[in-house]
C-alpha cells in the first residue's frame, strides 16, 4: 500500500490511496516541540538532545532515542527502529525487532526536497501513529543531514 504526504503552510498531511487524511505533522525546528494530529487526538514531540518524548494528554507514551553515531532512532516501548537507508531508492525505513522492514519513506523528488513524500507500507496493519513517527524521523534526519553538509 502506498501513502503520500504533502507539505502546505508548514503542516505535512499524510493521505491514503483514496486521498483520506491519515494524520498531520507540524515540525517547529526553532522550539524543538512538534505537533502530530490523528483524527481528534493531538500528540506532542518534545526533543531533548538525543531523546524525543511523544506525549499524549500530558503523559509520555513513547521515548525515541537517537543513536549519536549512526542516527538511528529507537522507539523504546515498541522495540522498533527508524533508520536511514543508503542509496537513491528509499530514504528511511521503520523496522521491527527482527529487522523486518515495515514501511519505507522517500522524498517525492530525489534531487530537491519540495516537502512531498512517498510512504510504502510493507505491512498493512501499521498504526497511523507509527507512520507519522517514522515520517518525523525522516524529516528530522534530513534536516540533520543538511546541517552536516552545510557545516562541512
């Protein structure tokens, strides 16, 4: 199954194949606090150095720990990881504890990031929250990679 994500007015909206909204992601790089909206639920992502907390109703539900060396993100409570993929085909993948790929994300345009993304689900029963967390990891990883290139 393939999903798409489009950026408009700093909000990234994820659509299914029938153009129904799966969720929305708003990334605020200046404050390190991001919002995620799925149906009527709002989640906050709060970045604290190498740890990001996913918060729902003032309760932390997930801890996303970034590996300083490799940049992979571990979703601790789910025992899943978000990792970058080297190559031109896919940019980021979500893998389970057995290293099986659950979904892959890439920019719509391989050369210029226009804020549009293709999401390929390898498993049909993936929670929308996990899809948007992976998209968050893809975007934050891309921002970090761009900063590294600019600084070097």
